[in-house]
C-alpha cells in the first residue's frame, strides 16, 4: 500500500511525519494519539510525580518514534527532557590524536531515547524503562535545546 505522509513542523517545533499524529497502539481504529502539548512540561510533571510518590530524584525523558531523512528505519528521539542536559558539548576538547574538536555536540537525550527504544518494543506494551550507568550532567534541561534554529537548518 502506498502511504502518503506530510512532513510538518508542530507547534512544539518538532519536524516530523504527519504532525506526530499516530494510530499505532491507540485504543481502536477511530482513535489517534497526539503528541503532548508541552513535552518538556510533561517530563517535568513525571519527574515531580516520581519524587513526590516514591522519593526518587530521577531525570526523565519523553520519547517518540521518528523517521530520518535519507535513512531507513525508525528510532526513538527525545521530545521532552527534565533534570539533565540533553546535549554534551565536546567543542574545544581533543580527540584521541590530539586534534581539537570544532563541531562535536552530542545529542545525549536522543541517544538515550534510542537505547531505551530497544527495550520498549511496540507490541509489548512497555511504556517506560530505567536507564542506568550513564553519567548524565544533572541540570534543568529541556528537549527544546535539541531543536535547530531555522537560520541554521540546511533544509529550510
């Protein structure tokens, strides 16, 4: 079946297929799932609930499945972040051979989202995973930091 997609920018600033409207894992054929109105606020709310109900001070990541231009397959990406820096800036540091890095800013939140996505298989109903062992930089981060400014976007 030839499916058509619209690539749009949502109010949240996410550029994705069909504005993030999703039919998979909805309750019935006439129901679709929408993205949170403010994914960063959703992550912060979840973080607060974990703290209030269970005494846990955990960073929280809200993810969604995205396709990528020029690449087959889907990956989970971060759409909401609370309690950690979503980016790790290596500019000015040196690589193994001593060369100074000029452009390396790693999207830690997206990499953690993709890793978690391996465990949250679509047909298993696993809504959350606990990622351990990665040394996050704790601070009041937001996924909106991952959004590229339109003036720097090569495709606009």
